[in-house]
C-alpha cells in the first residue's frame, strides 16, 4: 500500500508529525525501532501537563492515541535504507520489511558521544545529566559539577549556579579570559583544572569526581555536554545537506521542515537545536503540517 507519508522515528517529533497528518486523514506509516534518546532518564521534566511522567509512558500514551486514527499504521523495525524520489520512496528495515510512500519524514534522532571518563557512561541519564532545565530541579541543590569538554561549555557555567554550588571541571588546562573569570567569580563557580580520572559512588549514584592528582571533589550530579551525531545514516544516504551547530550536525531544513532533498522532511533533534522534548514535539507539528501542504500542492 502506498502511504502518503512514511515517518521514520516514533518518538516525540515523529509521533507529533504523524498526528498532524492523521488528523488530515492522510495515510501514514510510522517506522520505529523503539530506542528514544531519553530512554536513559527515568522521568521527563518540563513537559507541559506531563511534568515528571516517565518518557516511556508518554510515548506509549501517544502511540495509543495515534493508533485510534484509521489511516495510521505502525511498523516496529530499524529502517536501514531509503531510496527513490519525491512521490515514490521505498524504505527497507533490517527485519526485511518494505514500505512505499509519497513523502518521507525523518525523525530519526541523535546519539550522544560521551567523554571517555571511567564511571560516566553507566551514570548517564541518572546522575550524569545533559540539561539543567530537564533535570536540575530534582537534584535539590548542593554540590554539582560541570565537565567542560570545550570552552563553549565553560562559558555557560554561570548559568548552572541556579541549580547548585558549581564546580567547573576543565579536564586539563583551559584558557579562561578575564571577563569569564569575573562572571564565574560573581556566580561563585569554583574551577578545577586537573584532569578528571573517574567518577565515584555506589551503582549509578554519584559521590564525587576523582582527579588525576588523587583528590576527590564531592558532587551529587555532573552535567556533561555530549557531542551529538546522527543516530541514523539515512539523511546522508539520501543526500540531505547538514548544518553545523555547537552540539553537532543537524539536517538543514526550510521553514516548512523540508530538507534539501525534495519530498524529504525532517523534525526533532535531527533538525533543530537544542534537543528538548517540547522543542522536538513542536518541530513535529511544523514538519507534519509542512508535509501536508506539500501533498496538497501536488493534488
């Protein structure tokens, strides 16, 4: 069956885009492997009317509501190939399924590349965090850390002082100009220039950051700016152009969320920054509406 749109990725952006198309009574297939970026976090915060609800629960409710629309189908699988051109795309999954659609919407998300620090990866989403707006309030104040993998992260250190007593770990010598030093001092941000050796604490709990000189700096949470990369190679394989951001590449889109490849749209973390549940969902609204407008223009 030829779909009006194949949405690849069934997290916040993809499901929201599919909802827009379903409400326009368009035939939509959502292909999803079931690995949302925020699966490492126990709860989602800052989500209007759903603050503190587990992300998996939010997505399950969204899927159930979307499934009530008769023009929507779901395919659980990992999309590994997308070929064709506007009006006639084919998507193949690793499981061997094939789907055909007039338009594609990429909501494939991004993957986080974390600093190679012992004890960090296993605490990701628990006590090693990426966003103070998403998780800072729940820390409850006290000693927190910020790992400055780049000078840009150090520039943002004064912001974090609203969530606790901040130690900025530069993970080795880092040039901090006088203006930044003054801002750090005003916000009472402590700077540690020794390299980080490991994170310590039982299980996924965090008690401190051990430096390579043997000292342990007590912190109850550590914020880390990960380097993001495309979670799927499909956009590159289709020939989509990318834009560089401080957090990593994103797919270039126009105001209607169409990529540089005609008939291919993109939404969510792959196509906007910064990554955030509400921003991704809003981007899905724009992409779903933009794709619908493109369908209408061809009628």
